[in-house]
């Protein structure tokens, strides 16, 4: 039986010229996402290691910090939804509406970056930097495990780098798509990337924030 | 492969079936609800008494969130089974394998940064060796059992005291 005949029968294991029946651009993005997922996975496992190894890990996040992080989570999850609306508009061949929804997604990403930046500044002002962990309590300077700052800024920094790259990607694609450049598949590839950064946050948020929250603060 | 098959035009990937927006909205609501549940658990569960349970529950919910996001938002549900079977288990296993070092963190927490001690059998071997030398050379000056002291090997100092 020829490959085409098998394709016609709809056998998912037919192989042939297109075993995955996936556009090459999408396949390329998936390969990148797999490698990125492994990188993030390794970093989060390393974080879990130092988190467990240090008996006196500081519960530095107050409920208000978790509140801010929850708003960030809400923005990212909503941006995933607006991305899907943009793709739906693109399928309906409405370039202007698709572009508008991409810009809304971008605005939500910018909101995430702004809140995260504010949180970083707040932590740095309190003596927590990538290489140290010390904070003032009254007149006393309390030192804690330096790995707190190192791991926190590494994980959230790498994630924020991805978000920033994604915002630039969204802006460029949104603008170009509005004026007739690129096709639906290009938007789908961008959507994959954007959903992935949202997905990574679903692990960063509980591992970094929710396991280090002090409910008394 | 027949000649016909070899020269047949490559089939193009079929476009995805149109998924109604309401389905995405439904998934978004589920994701938000699960995240709210995570926050509730983090704030309500006692940090010291139920730390492990808390972490396990939070991670289980995160995995559920990831599954929903991958299946619906990233459209894996609508791709061929061959595709996601090729990439998802391989990625999951690779990440899981990095956890092989994780139990060591409990050793560091409970016993501190200890350096390896000279193992018992080796010490016995050292004793036997020195006793053998003593017998061959000056049998009168044979050291009493238990007083033979092997020089510590370079880099093998005493274990650091355990952390409190």
C-alpha cells in the first residue's frame, strides 16, 4: 500500500513523508521548546536541591508578595487566552482583529514584566541580590543563605528574559501581520512560544513563591 | 516503495479543526481555578508539619495545569498521536532523570557537608598490613591491637560536624 493510500485511511502510524503531519516551522519551534523545557527543568531541580539542603531556607514572601505574584499569574494565563483569540481571528482571515488581539497579549506580557520589575526592585532595596541574602530588621542586619537570591534571580530572570523576548516577538509579528506579512502558521508558531512561557510559570510560581510564603507576614 | 508512491506529491499537513473560543475560555477558567486552589493550599497548609505533602500537592496541580495547557492551548490534543508520543515522554523522562541527585539534598541537610571517611574494610586492611610489617621487621615492637594509626590520606580529613 502506498504512503498516500495509508494517509487516506487516516492511520496515525503511517509514517511516510510526513510522519507527524506537522509544518516544519512548528516542528522547529517544538524542538526548541523541548530543549528549553529541559533547561528550565534542570534549573528548577537544582533549585529544589538547594531549597531542601538548606534547613533554614527563609520564608521571605509575605502574603502581599504572593498576591502580586498571583496577579502576574493571572496576567500570563489571560494572555494565553487572548493569544488563542488572536489565532482564531487569523483563521477567520481578519488580520486587523488578529493584530489587535496580539497587541492585547503583548500588553498583558508588559504588565507581567512591570510587576516583576517592581518586585525585583523591592527585594534589592531590602538587601537581597543575586549574590547575597541579608535584610534589615530594625537596626539589625540579618544574614541568610546566599543561595536564596542566586536561585530566585536566576529562575525568575531567565523566565523574564523569555517573556521580554516574547513581547518583542509579539510586537514585531503583530505589526507585520497587520500589514499583510506572514501567514497563519507563523502566528501559530509564535503562539506555541507564548504558551510555553506561561507553562513554565506554572511551575515557577508554586516552587519559588508558594513554598516560601510566610503566612504571618 | 512503488514508483507511484516515490513520485507522489508530499501530502501537506491538514489544518487544525476550528476549536470554538468558548472551549478556550472554559480551559482558562479551569486553569485559574486550579491556580486559586494552589494559592489556598499554600496559605492554609502548615508549612512545617505538612511541608512534603504541600509540595507534592502543589506540584501535582502544576502538572495538571501543564497537561491542560499542552493539550488545548498548545494544540497537542489535535496533533497526531505519533508526534506527542515522540516528544512528551522523552522530555518528561529527561527532566525526571535530573532528579536522581535530589535525595542527596536530604543528606546535606541532615548530616552537613561531610567528606567521605576511610571505609572500615580499608582501615582493617591498613592494620593488617602494618601488623604484617611489624612481624617481619621487629616482632618485639609489634604495636598493640587498636593502637595502630594509619596516616590520614591526603584530602580525607575528618568529617565535618553535622549541622544542627
